[in-house]
C-alpha cells in the first residue's frame, strides 16, 4: 500500500523533525570542527561501551517486563486511590539524579531502611553497589514511565471489545491473546527503545551505584574527554556512538512495531468481566503493592529528609523555583509545537521512521549538545543571556521521544478511524486538527505536557554550562546548596522541586483527562 | 508622586552611572558565586573601592572553568579567571591566554609560591572526614588495611578525586598501585562529584569520606556541630592551592591588576575561611575565625609541582583504573 491520502499534511511534521535534527547534528558538527587532535577509541572506551549497552539493555528489559503486570492490574482493576497512583507514577522520573540517589540509598543502602531491618534480624545488610544497583536505580526511574506507556496501549482498546469478548465467553487467557497482546505489541518496542535511550546517557547513577570505575559509561568517558583531556574530537566521537546506538535501537523498535489498530469505539468507560478469580485478583494486588512499595519508599525518604528545612529555605531558592517554572512552561510550549506535527506525520505514514529522530535527541550527551550550542551562540551573542531559551529548547528536545511515544499510537488510531470520514467531509488541514485530532488527543496532550513540564523542572541539563547567579534553576540551586555543605536546605529545595514538578504534572495530566475515566 | 520622581531620578542616574562604570568580568567556579560562597561579599567589598561593576560568572567547577576558557579562546569575555588549582595551572599557562601578574604578598602557604602568572587566594588539605567517635586510622596504609568503608570521588570528574590520586602517588610513588589494591575493598563507591560523596557519608553509607581538613570547621562554626572530624595521616596530606590569573587579552588591564592585588588583601582574605571553607592564602590581620584552631594540622604538606602535574596525573589515573576495575 502506498501512502494513504490523509486529511493532514506531512510537511509541518517534517519541518519540526528537521529542526530537531539540525540542533542535534549541528551541535555535533560544531564540536567536531572545534577539535584539533583526535585520538581513536581505546580499550577503555570499548569497555565503557560494553558496560553502557549492558546496563541500558538490562534496565530497559526489566523496566518494561515489570511494567506489563502492573499496567495490566491497573487497567482491569478499580480501587480507591487508583487515579492518584497513576498520576504519582510520574514522580520518580522527575527527580534530579542526586536527590533520587540519596532517596534510593535511604531505603536500599548499606545504612538504609531495609538493611536496618535485616541487621535487626541478624542478617547481613543489602549489598546495593554493583551492576544490580545500577539496574535497580534505572528501573526506579523508568518503571513508572513504562507503566504509563503500556497502560496507554490497554486504554486504546475500545471498551466494546471487552464487552464483546465477555459475551463470547472469553476468559483471561483468550482476552490476553485476542486483545491485550496485540495492543501490547504496539507499545512494547517503543517503550523499550525509550528506556534504553534514557539509560544510554546515564552517568552519575551508573557510577555511584555501580560502585566504582568498573561502572564507567560512555557519558563518563565523554565527560573525561571534555574536562580532563579537553579532547573535543573524542568527546564528539563518543557522543556520536551514543546517538548512533540510540538511533539503531529506534530503527529496530520501529521495525518491530505493530500498527494494527482496534478500530473506533464509543468511548464508554471500560468494564472488565475477566480476571474475577481469586488468583488473578491476588496477582494484580501483589503487582500493584510491590510497585507502590518500590517506588514510594524512596520518595517518602526524600519527603522526610526535606521537611525539616522547608520553612527556612533561602529566598534564592524561591527565585530559582520561579525561573524553573518559567523554563518548564516554555519547554512545554516548544515541545507541543514540535511533537504534535511530528506525531501526525508519523501516524499518517506507514512506518514511523521519523520517531527515531526523537530518540536520537534523547540519547545526545547533554555535555556535547551544551558545548555545541555554546560554540554556536558564543560568537554572535552572550551565551548567558540566552541561557534560559537554550535550556527550554534542549529540555523540549529531550522530552520529544516520550511525547511521540504518547501521541503516535493515539494519532494513528484517530487517522485510521476518522481519516476517511474527514476526507469525505473535506475536513482537512487546520480544521481537521481543530475539530478532530486535538480533541481526540486531549488526554495524551495533557500527559505529554505534564511530563515535559515536570522533566524540564527537574533537569539540570545544559543550564550548568550557561548559568550565572541570576538565572539558576532549581535543580542547579539544589546542587549549589549541597556544594556549600547545606544538606538540609538542599533536601528541602529538592522536596520543593518534587512538589512543583509533580504539581505541574498533575495539573496537566488531570486537565487532559478531565471528564474521562482513565 | 515624590517617590515616583525619586525613582525616576534614580533610574536615570543609575543608567548614567552604568554607562560610565567599567565592568570587570571574573569567571569562577559555581560554588564561589553561590549565595553561600564568597561571591556576594567579595563583589561588595571590591565594588566599594574600584568604582566599577564586578561581574562574577560561575562556570561549573575548576576543570570545567579551564575547559570553558579554552572553548572561548581569545574571544572570551573574562578579564580574570579565579578558581584554577595547581593541577591545572600548567595547562592553563600553556594556552597563552593568561598574562603575568605584578602582585607581591607575604603568603602563608605551606610551600613557597613563585608562579609568575597566577596569584593564590586560598588553600587546603585533602583529608578523610569521619564521625568524631570513630577510631580513625593514622595513615593511608592503615586505612587500606582496615575494614573501614570510604566514599571517594572519581578523579576524572572531580577535584578532590584527583587530589586523592595525586596524594597516593606522591606519598607512595611506585607503590601506589599496591595502596589502591589495598583500598579497593574499603571503597563503597566512587561518585561523580564532592556533593554526592559527602551526601552519601552524611546518610551513613560509609565511615569516612574524602573531603578537606577544613570540613569539620563548617559543621562546628555554621551548625555548632562537633560530631565531625578529619583524620590526620602520617604520610602527610596532599594540598590544593586555588589561584586567579589575568586574561592576557582583557580590555580592562588596570582593573584586572587591581582585582588581583585586592585578592591578597584582608578585605578579600577575611571572607574566605567561612564562605569557601578553605585557608586564606594570606592570613588576615584578625587571624583565622574561632574554630579553625580545632582543625588537624598535617605534619607534612604534599604537592606536585605544577609543571609535572599532568604527566603524573595521567600515569596515576591508569594505575587507579586498573586497580579498581578488577
């Protein structure tokens, strides 16, 4: 089948993708052109590449594998606090790395809660440092995201299909094979690719929880090349490998992605007649409870650590919070302007190759992109003046792959279901966007906007390269407080950051879903 | 109405003043410019005397600072760079971006200072910090043989991490790999930067953390907390001397010289101890703040000459990597 005729044009999406590609590749080109001598890859770099791939693959696999039972339980059970739980699933993802590490260690560390209990029982404390610690931390960050992405696939199955299945006497097993597995096949490859790409650029988490230089990732090698050896060529080369691997993962994911849709439904609230057995109920309850414990204990630790200092936060922290909110708002606007046209273009095409562009942005080393943009801006303008716009753009690009993962399946369904009708009514272009697409995508827009706003709040990103005192963001201020020994204030500022990021996420996400039962 | 007029007058006056006031841009590391660092007080003190606008710009940490300067090259907006240390000064001088200074001062450094390009402003010793109730080892070797758990920073991404690398190397030379092999089972983990490591230590993840001999002074003076101490090691302690230098291509030559001279005066030096938590390069007339007398005094100061730092660093890093990657 050739390209179908669509009610929307592909051009705006292609332009948006071109912009993203230009920023990412442009940054690389500039960094490479600024390099003089070039040293090839040594055995240490290959070891770093191996470790990076291993931990990213394990983290992605485990996050997604664990997300499936959790998403299934959430999709077929209704219980008190479920909506709040789903909203809270964004929280770990939004934390600045250093705060998340301290939260995780408060629970899983040598002196953490679990170890304390174990020691009381006469058992040795947990040994968290090592490859398993790295993977555990990455699962902590990414499991919630994977759950949300996969849950979305379930929610794309019209309620009528479950009703029909129940009428036909299908059990849990039949429903799994007939409805749920085909739906998952639309979500799993993309979720794997996104988590994999995130973990590729891991540095502080991998090093700290990995227990030493054995856990050297590519991002650390880039850091070393840049600030230890000042070898820009090597930094760019290593950065290219990161982006290349992510691009490859994206292509594989897109190639295995199924684009089977389920047709339209009447947007009834979903009722499920399967899974009524005791075993199924117990299994679902276990999946949800374990996830809650795993994700929430570290968050509780962060909240407890932050509360004492909250009422004595210095004024600069509040100012930084304001700056961060501004950046988050700008990032979200930029993101929507990029992601929506791209998603529509991808959904209109048979294969979503364009989505790979988004993944490449995510896997770009913040150090390389920051350096590149700095080199571009420096000759023409004061980089400090542009610190905030640059941060907003980079944060939007980093959030793009998530947004695409959220938009594309839904947009594909809309085009499949309403595309021909819209064409026959000559409902095309802007009118189609306004009347059909944006309305149908409202929950996804809310979710993606919330995620971007929150991510942008929590991201240290490139601001560290451009920051001056007046333009510090909240995460930067958290680091500064820690660097000045002010651990209590830092933890309080981190709590403020968590609350603001979560508040933004909740507002957008709720806004998108209002009137819906999700 | 009156206040509105005053306001308007102020604005126009400020505008006029701004147009005439020369501006001195100083690149420094991030924690220097933060509200809790020396930055705000230094800015105020210098602006009182210079009739200029001092603009402090934070750019990561010391090593990132040099990288930043190299990125900008001759086009840099910096007039002065403050915050490099002796591990970086040779590489910094090599760029040709700095010019010589004319500052003379009676430095209170444990080593003689004769660098023609850079002016030292503070210094400190690296040390392992622990809870005061711990029976701390008295040498690196004893630490390596003990069962104590430590957190250190990665020398590739952190200044203290690099300091420990040089410490072990200068103290033990060819035996350094053996010391690292002995330390391997003491090291809980290696972090990206100082903040992560210190945070882990405060959370109780390790018995000791690599920091400075002056760290307990922060807890004592700012928090009235006497529970932290630094361990004194028989091999001596590696030093960090932090320096400032004038950018050769600056269009504010005189002002930059004035600032470098200001650095070694009491006005600047008296700010350092309780904001940067380091020893001032020239002890101010009022002496050190109360509490500093409680800090350990290493018997021997270790420091690699700036010119040899890079070669030693690269060899020591390879040893470190192979000892800890087993």
